């Protein structure tokens, strides 16, 4: 009696699509891939599938292509960016001379960290230990800073 040994796994039937998928996911060793799973609506799935057929690529490669395109920084990102253009000069606007270095003071009411003494910006003296607990200590410190600070 000649009995064949049964295989645990059914014989594989490779298709061209599977082979293309294997080629598409082979990346250089320095760019490891992370397997992930996404949910697509029927309309999204049909769109990606149609795009994959049109390009003759697997759906995963199409989705990676979409992501890569979104991750690219446009050539004119630094030259044609309205956020980086200088703002118009307003001659009527009067800001604080030390607004850039003491912005926490003007925005949040914190003690100044820099004061102007003899035309130069120097670090303000350290706060007394009881500055936040003692109103009298805070008033004395703030009064002394106002006397020393020429930017007022």
C-alpha cells in the first residue's frame, strides 16, 4: 500500500498579481516597511483598485505613492510662502521695546527676565524666594526693577 503523505498546507497557486505585490514591497534594507491595515469605504477601494489597474501596480504601491506625494515638500515652499513674507510696516503701532525678549511679562504677567541698564540688555536679578507668596516682597522687587529698567 503506497500512501502519500498529506501536506499541512495546500499547494500554492501563485498569480501574476501576487508576484507584482512581492516585487512592489521589496525595498532597500535601509528603508524597512511596517505592515499596516486600513479601512476604506467602498468608493475609496474602487478608486484605488481602478488606479492600480490603470498603473499596472498593486494597490499597496498606489497607496504608498499617494502618501509619498503628500510627504514631498514643494520646491517653492520657502520662496512662495505667504507666512514668510514681511508684514506691512505700521508707523502708528507702538510696541514694547523689549517685547521679544520679555514676552512672558507682557502676555502672562510674569516678572521680566531682561532689563535695560546703561543702554544694554542684562538679565534681571533673581527673584526673592518668597516672590510668589509675599505681596510685599513682590512689590519691593517689582519697584526696584522699574527703577533699574530704562526701557520703561
